[in-house]
C-alpha cells in the first residue's frame, strides 16, 4: 500500500508506524485513520513483525483531530452521527470481546505489542490512540491534554474507560473536566506513561525495548498474554484464573516452551518461532 499521511517500515522484527504530517503536528485525518488501520493490519499479519512502534514525525506525536475535520463536523451539526461501529475487527487480530472491534479500539486485537513513542504534543484523539497502545514511552518535554472540554466536546472514543483504568477515577476526572496540560513528569507519576526518556534518546530507548521483546520473548506468550489481559477487564478473578489454567496445557506443549527451557539451560540466545 502507498501511504500519504503515515510511513510504515519493518526492520529487525520491528514495524514502525509514523504519523507523517509534521507541519500540522500530525493532526489526525480520515486518511490517516485508514492508513494507520492498514499498517496495523499489515503488522498483525506479517510473521516477520514481532513488535510495533507508533510515533510521530517532527516535533509532535499527534495534536488531535485536524481542525478542518472539526470544522466540517461542526458545520454538519446534529446530522453528524458517530461511526464507531463501522470498521469491525482487523483481519488476523486476537479474539477479544466485540468492544475491541470498534473504530479506534482495535489496537488491543493486534497480536503483537504496540509501543507508543510519544515524542511531543499528544492531545485529544492523539492521546486516545496513545492510550490504546500497550506500552507508552514519552520524551521528557512531551505535553499531554485531553482537550475535549475546551472544544465543547465530550469524552470520545472510549477515553472515559481508558483513563480511569490507567490513572484512577480522580485523576481521570481532573484531566477530562479541566482539559489542562500536563507535563511528561506528571504523566509518568500518575501512570499515564510507563517510561520517560530525554527527547534525543527517546527513539533509541524505545527501539532497545522493542528489540529486546523481538529477540528474547516468545511471540506465542505475548499473543496469549495480551489476549488474557484485555479479556480480563470484563472478567471476574475466577474467570481470569480458569482461563489461565485452560491456556497452560497449550503453552507446555508449544515449541516456544521447549525453546524457552533449552536456551536457558544451554545459556544461549533464544530462537523463538511463535509456535
């Protein structure tokens, strides 16, 4: 596929998806939406890809929805209808509850870890996309905002579920109601991001983390555990335990389990097949 608003590259088991409208701080458009979905589908179905990195070109991650898109939506007024049910699950994705097949909620179905490398401003819809990633790294000078309340909007596309799950209800309400800006240090302190890095070292640190996953961790383990974690948000503790118990025989019988034991005993690098 020829991409116009993102770039997509695969090297050493890592797919890098870069939002590529740097002159607009990578503001989100319908074209970008379709291209990101296509890239994530390609990564999900490429056996050479073990990890996905999502980042932005230039000095920003994603400034949210493009203002022209917002202006068009405003002009349409009450005739505008949300299209969250339109896309459906991605081909080759994990078997998760239907919630995760909705418009922006499909990242958890990608059977590989998605790491957000937040290199600058991250706002509105851009923040939502970062929160749907599995792990978040941020540059120390990155700035975050939900933005919606200052545009007369509501908590869109699942952020009212995502934020409390990550940072707790009190912090989520603070960020949503005030739509204030928070710096990377506060974002890290409250659990919005997992790791911080100096701006000039961010991509190197993200790639080192991604390469460790690609080289040393079983793709089968990642696939199963990611499915377990995202299913667990709608399960009881008992459900989670019983499902884990049901998954154990398959892991014991897998090639990756035999390799996991062998490389440890033989004191050599792992050669996981994903099977």
